[in-house]
C-alpha cells in the first residue's frame, strides 16, 4: 500500500505527519549488516557495553547470576535507567551490575571492584595508551536513624590502573563527581584530542543526561566540563559517546528514532560535532539500542534489549553482509593521484556495474558482496590505464579489503633510439651501411610494438630548392618502403623532408666546401619514439604488462644503452686537426646529445709515447679541446661536457715495452668520448 498517496487522498498534507515519515525513512534506510549475539558473553540478565584491553581481553557490564529473592528492594542501575532505581518491576531481583572479564580462551570472571561501598560497578572503557580502565560506580550510604534505608546516590566516575593480569590497581576519583547532585556515566577517552567524554545530568544541560567532555593533560589533570550543545543533546537522554575515525557515535532517546534509545552518528566540525544521523535499521529497533563500540575496522558491537536476545540486554556483533573495498591510486613517486580519473568496478560473473564513491583525496570506496570476484578499471588522461581482475571476497575474513595501485604516466615521445644514415650525391637508394642500421631498427620495432620511427630527411645545398625538397622526400620514402618490406606497418613510419633548409654545417649555396662536408648534409635522421602521439590514450603494451608500471622508465633506459658506445677520434702525428672520416661520428654524438638531454659526455685526450711529458700533456689537452669545441659549436652546453687529458700516460699500446709500428702508435694518438652512463656502469 502506498501510504503517502493514501494520506494525500484523504485530504491531508504529508508534512502533517513528521513522526510517521521519520519512522518510515529509518525502516527503509538501506543497510548491509546483520547482528549476531555474542553467545559466550550474553546471559539471561543484562549484558552491555564492551571494551578490550591490550591483551585482547574483553570487559563488559552485567548483572548475571542467580536471582536474589527477598522482600528488600534492590538498588538497580541497568542500561536504560540512567540513575539507580529502587523501583520494583519485573527485574528487581537481579544482582547488582558489575564488570566482567573474558580472557582469550573464553573464560569469564567478575572483576573485583576496589572502591569501598560499591553497589553498581559498570561502564568500563580501557585506554591502551595509558593502561587505565575508566568506569562508573554507584555507592550506597545509610541514612542515620533510618533502619535498612539507603540514600539515593548518583553514579560516579573513577579510573584505575589495569595490570598485565587484568586486575585493578589503586583508583582515582573524577573531580566532577558529586553523587548527591548528579550522575556521571559511560566514559570515553579520545587520546588524539585529549578529551574525556561522558554522560551526565549535571545542572545546566538540555534535558536528562547530556554528553559532555573535559580536556585531559599528560598528568591526568582535567579541565572544566563542556556540553556538546543542543545539536547533539536533546530534552531526553544521551549516553555512550564513542569516537572512531573522527565521527561521534552515541545513544539518545530524545532525538527522532524508532523507539527507546537509538544509536546516532555525528560529523566532526572543528571543536564540536554536528548533523546527528540515526543509523536506522538494523542498528536500531523499537526497543533500546546503545553502547556502540568499534575496536577496529572489522570489529563493531552494540548492545540492545530487542526481541530475540538471550536476556534483558545483550551484546551483538555487527556482521557486514558486504565487504568494504578501499583503493588508493598512487603516482610512481608514492603521492596519491587526485580524483580526476574514470573508474569502473564490475562483478566478474555477470559484468554488472558496482556503485562506488571517490572522496576529495581520490580514495575509491565500494561495498562488495560476499564470495564474489570483481574487476576494477581506472583510467586517467596521460596515464596508462590499470586493471585488476582479482578483487576477491571469497573466504575473506577481514571486513575491509584495501588496495594500492600505482599508475604510470605515459612517456609520450620518449626517444629510445637515434642514429643517422647517409646518401651518395643526388641519390636516394640505401647504402649497405644504411641497410645494416635499418635492420637494427626493424628488430627494435618488431620487439617493441609501442615505438614508431620518425624520419627526417635532408640534402646538401647543391641543386635547386624544389629539386632538393623532392629528393629528400624520396629518401624518406626509401626508408619507409624498406621497413614495409620487412613487415613494419606503414602507419608506424612517420617522416618529414626538408630539402636543403636544415644544413648541419655552413656549406650553403655558393659556399666552397670539401665533399665530406657536403656528405654530412645528405642524411636521414632516424629516431625511434615510444608513444609518439601525445593525443592518444595508450594502453599498456603486452610486452610491459608483467612489469611494475613504475619501472617502465628504467626499462626504456636499458633499451637505449646500446646506442651509447664509446667513440674514438684518431689524430695524425703531432696534429690536433679532426680528420674528415670522424665527422660522421661526431655528428652522431651531437644528435644523441640533442635527443637525450640527460646525457653527459667524458672527453679524454691522449698522445703516443714519443716526445717529452710536458709537450705530450699540452698536445693531449689540445686534442680534447678541439673535440669539445666542435660540440660546443653544435649547441651542446658546456656543463654536459667533461674533458681531461693524460698525455702519454694511458697508451693503448705500451711502446716503451714493446716495439710498435706506425699503426700501433696511431692507436695511442686519440681522443676518447664516453657517455657518462657507460662510465657509471
């Protein structure tokens, strides 16, 4: 039946029935939990309020034990009567409340109170950082001249050291105790904020029992009481404050609820808590529900006298019918990536989409059904997408499944190879040397499907501009066709042709130059780039999927290592001029330095062993300097060039020991060029 429509049909307004809609909404509130009785702890009496010490022993309040049959009225303080009562009703023959301890083997025993004249002893809360147990007591005091009568006293708050055996040692009284005027119950100490929270009916509140806090310092000195205010406290009673992950849980019978005490949650707002929200069914029922406690993310408990329990009040464990999935997306430096990404979570059996949330920091959270396997997919512009197909709740014990995923940025236009090929005058065919180099390119492109070849073709300055542009285009096409013949997709070979517009030296129109200088301009620059299209969202290549995504950069560095072979420039006897056959080598060095801006170069000058030490040292310096000067003129910055000279001290052939011919002397007259990557390895 549609009750909303029924109310309207009868001429009423929906807002005329606020209580009805509060109850309706709380009952309709979705929840993925169930409650399970703690059968080992619960008794036929009243059992409520759970805390745990550092030894994993449980402590709780209970009035278990045999009934006390007598005509004398018992002083009673159960979970709902916030001050003791001698009112006779169905349960007036039960024991006084006491704190009980359950050890890790399941043995339960009564914790002996150490405060004189104690009747009720309840509300334990253990503070692990201090080793203290806070609790409330009700003490009796006989009236003078009145036989068998007791003065009505309110509960008081105390705390004691709890030793390794779980026994109380000594005690201290809370300074706000005043049992003739007001009660103080249900303590909770928040170590992070250094606040002791409690419930009290002291003067100045908003109703019966309100929630308060006092500050506490390292010497256990307490500040004045602070009421949590009218947004939390009502004209009824509030009790059982408990804070977990910055949120306040408490019980109230004055805020709108299902009946009796209900459990509420409130958000932290600076120094106080706001927006209390009823947790709804099944946390709450039409009876009393209180004493919410959360020992960690997986262990939550509440107390209730709802139907179906073992006794008057029972402790229930909150069982999640779903598992909480929490995922953080991290950059390779370990920082969390913001929420500007796309997420998809699927159930693997039917590929149904699962709802999720992303908070301000980018943490993904979702509720997953039990005994199922899920897939998460995350994508972000400029990053390789990630996929985890093995998010499993099958036989999962913990209630929270946490994952951290690392996403690697796509290294767009990452150069992994660079080299040069040269052409004969007015020709576009490939020389034998060019084919050998292109064969190496083919192997790399076959091995790494994510690299493309970028070809830049040029001519020397002889002939017209139009002809040279056409000639440089033919040179590019020769390279492209060669790779296609070996099975390389034409789309992976990209190129430009510049004719004579980008010369590598000053041999322009009308400038007299030797042939080897013109030869340097008749070239194609070959560059293999990984992920060359900056507008494309690449998936992680098959060859990299078994690799940690944050190791991809190092992987590319290993690919390029083979290019950084040492280069040697040899000199004629007593000369420092660079010979024509070494210009191509220096052009290659220049190109690599331009394409790999992190490279640095070591330049070392040497001589043969003829001549004096001082002369050879100066000669070696000049040989190193002439190579350095060449690279500087090509635009390589000086801080990337290190150079030394050794004279005749580091010969290839030690001609002072063995007889040397001219070629052996020539091998000593050299300048060596080493990339520092190679030197370091």
